[in-house]
C-alpha cells in the first residue's frame, strides 16, 4: 500500500497492511541532547509533520496556503534585560519571553502574553483588513505545476499547514484566553461577528484548492482545553462554534475531503460528541497527562478516529516501562482508526536510546506483530 492509502484507510477504519507511522517532532533542547548521545548532526529537520526518512516516518504533505494575517504587525522590542525580552510580535501580541535556555528557537517555557491586538470592534475591523482572502500571495507560486504533481502523489495531502487555523484558536490569538472568555458573555455579538468573518474567509480562501486538486485531510488547530477540561462549556460550543464547524465541514466534504480532524491538547472529552455531531471525525494528540486514554475514548466514541495517545513521560523510564505502555495500546490499534504517536513534541528528558527503542517497538505494533 502507499502512504496515502495507509493514512486514509486507517483513519477511515478500513484494512491496511500496516498503520501509518508519524510523530510530531522534538524540542530544540532535545536535538542538542540527542546530538550528544549519538544522533547524526545531519539530521536537522524540524518539520516532522511532513515525515522524517531517517527515523522511518511516513511522508505527508501540506498545501501551504497562507491563512494568517497579511501584513503582520511590525516587530518591536519594548523592554529587555539579561534574562527576558518584552516585544510586540508579528501576531500583534505583546510577549514577555525568557531568553535563558533557548535552543534552535525553542524557549524552555511558554511566553507570558501581556496584551492582545483585539479588544474592541474597531480593533477587529482593523484585524479583518489584514485577512483579505483574495490576495494572490496566499497561494504558493507555480500552483498549476504543484497540482499536476499532486495528481500522481502516493502520500496524503492536507489542506493548509498544520496549525494554520481554527475557530476558537483564531479568536484566542486575537483576544487572548481571558479576553475571549469574558467576550463570550460581555460581547457575544462581537464574537458571533468575528466567527462569521472567519468562516467566510475560509470558504473564499479554500475554493481554489478544493476545486483544483483532490485533498485527503483537513485539520483544525484549536488547543481549547487544559488538564481538567475545555476552556469553555458544551453550551458555549453549541452557541458559538457548532454550526460554523458544520458549515465548513459541509464545504470540505462536498469537495471530497473525508478526513477532518481537530487538534487540541488537554482534556476535551465532554466536547467529543458535539464535535462528531458537526462532522469532525478525528481527534489528536490525546494528551495522557490530561487523562485522554485512547482505550476509554474508543469505547465511548467508537466511530472517532484517534491519533496520538503515547505518553511522552513513559519514554523517560526504562525499556520495560516503554514496552508495557505500548502493549496497552495494541487493542486499540487492532480495532483500526488509530495512529499511535507521542502525545506532543518530544521533550529533552527523553534519552535518544529510549526513543530508538520506542520506534523499534512501535514499528512492530503498527505491523500487528507481537512486542
């Protein structure tokens, strides 16, 4: 089978010769550790979403449509000392970031977000002006030649780059978690207006891609949950998001895109039925620290395709612990509709030797062989 057939068949609960093999990537600090522990220096790629031949990960491709703001905000340093820097980034957000320990652009901790670009309706209108879907630059150069190449591809093709857009996440990027949480109650009309704009923006922007090439997959980047649950209630999901997801998903499916996944860390379980009801049929990365157990999720939501679910913390332990952990996932793999991978990028406390052992066992798991 081709990589495309494995990806599509597996997530559609159809037979495969082996399960598609994928991972998300490494922290910059992890690369530095692994180089010291034997990883060849020529293995430099940070884009594991597209596959990684050195580690035997399967190829994927993403149509690089620009779904962000054009132009971005001008970068501006506001304050800096030996340890930290405060700046306004291209996203319009004022960040305070820790400089110490940064490796390959990866900071050792999340930035602190001090202010967001949208607080009023006028701020939103100014932001909307940066999201003209008709700008030619939003599509890659040499489009026709890319379409011809995609027509004979043997790997899965996703509309947009990973993390390109979501409904909640785009509002959070504009308003921040706290600002958006308050706006649901204090400015609901503005939230509805912004969401309608995002849906219209997507429908117009996607049209060219959907009408010119067969696409396998679309992913919503949302990250709308924390360890104990989502950042908003099921009622708010139904009020603000459900019909908009349905509109977008109906458009995707009308153009042959059958696999529609949603990416969120944290515990999203109370929203899964609502997500499935509006046409989302896959979910990842199933963060184990947030109690997203693939076996339980499969029992409760048998038609939902799953990706992820490998606890990165287990890879810090010994070989016996890694093997025991993967054995717990074998029944879900056998049921189909499940691509196991580490539940986020790999942190620096995972030894290189442990990762290689994990990959060795996982290849057996994907092929249905005993561990």
